[in-house]
């Protein structure tokens, strides 16, 4: 067996999908199936129980998966050290981001990065915040991009940007004519909120609670896109990061009002494991992300 075989095996298991594991490694589904079969042949044991949908690991398969992940982590660490000595900008950077970090901005960063460094690749997937933390801690990705990033003994945080929070309502709403509002203006209004387990919801609740403002939560969702749609149809107002509603404000389907006295901000940052060895490629990607955040296009300032 070689490293590529182990990597395909682990990706198939991680995503519980032969097709997904194949796509990630840019091989055919048949090749991914053969990789898993080769590992099973090596141990002369069934590692994947294909009779269930989705498939499950046998006890032998679980032991193999956990051990191979450690092998791959060690291999990648050694490779990172060698590449660091050569300062070679090549290889793969695995990134997980929350949905609201901005598909357009991230795509632009990735394209710019791979244009500058043709030997480098970026693999990006969008996940719920808790899944981003899990992916980073489990070494499934190199970097995570989240809001309200939290450092821990196992995680380090690299700050990226701080986004202004705005009150969002449909045109024609009584608040729509205001240039700025305070939390007190929201008293008793129908509100479209985030799910209660999300950090952004907890921060909004804290902001309102500190000012003794009561709202009627009409709907709760786990993503900004659905919240915007609910506000557009008149289900209630919301408080959202200003960059996430720029397109709707330009298209006049939503109105964004400054929230003042005091304002709210949503921090965005990169998380990575404390002991993570950065390859030159990873370091350059983080550097590019920071440059983009510090020097946004003129229409986004």
C-alpha cells in the first residue's frame, strides 16, 4: 500500500461515500473502490460493511481508519517540514468555512491563489460552525474559517476581519425610513433569528437582553440565506452582518439600517490546531486571505 491508497481509504470513510472520496482525490469511483479493496486484502479482513446504507466500518475497519489517519497526519507533517526548508509553494490546502463567510469572496481568493501558485491547490467545503471545529480538531482540514472564533488549548485563532451588524427589513417596513436605529427600536417586533445553538444568535440575544429589549421570534434558521428570504416575505426583521446583505440592498429587496448606541460587530477568523505545522503553501494562503480582508474592493469598504 502507498500513501495515496491510505488517503483515498480515509476520505471514503470520512465522507461515507465512495464517489465523494474519489472526487476529493481526483480519481474514478472504481479506483476508490479498488483502494479500499487493496487495504482489505492487505489485512485479509472486511473493513467496510457494504450491506448497510450508508456503509459502516467493522471493528477492524475502525481501527484501520484511526491508525491510518495518524499515519497521514505524521506524513503530512514531515512533508510540511521538508517543503518549508525548500520554500516550495505547492500541494493541497484543505479549508472548511461557514456558509456566510461569502462564496464569492472565497472563490475569488482561491482563484487568485492558484493563479499565483500553479502548483498549489485549495479544497474548500462549507459546513455548519460546529462541523468546522470538528473538521479542524480531527485533522480533516488544515484551516477553518468561522465567526466568533474561539481559541482553546487545542485551537489557535488568526483574526481576519470584523463585520458591522445591521438591522434588516423589507422595503415598506416602518423601520425602513430610518438611517440608524438602536436596539430599543426593535421592542416587540417580529424577528427572524438564527438557531439558538449558534454563536451569532447568542451574541444578538445578549445585545438585546442587556438593553431589556423584548422581541417576538417568529422563525429560526441555521443560515443567513434562509433568514434573508423570510425577511423579504415579511416574516419579521433581523440583525445580520452587513456584507451578507449587500446584493439585496443594491437590488432593493431589503433595507439595511445601521445599529448604533452601541453598534454590534461579528468577528471572522481562521482556526487551526495548536500543533499544526504550516507548509509554505498554507502560510501563503493565510497571507492572501489577510490581504483581501485588509484591502477589500472599493465597493465593499
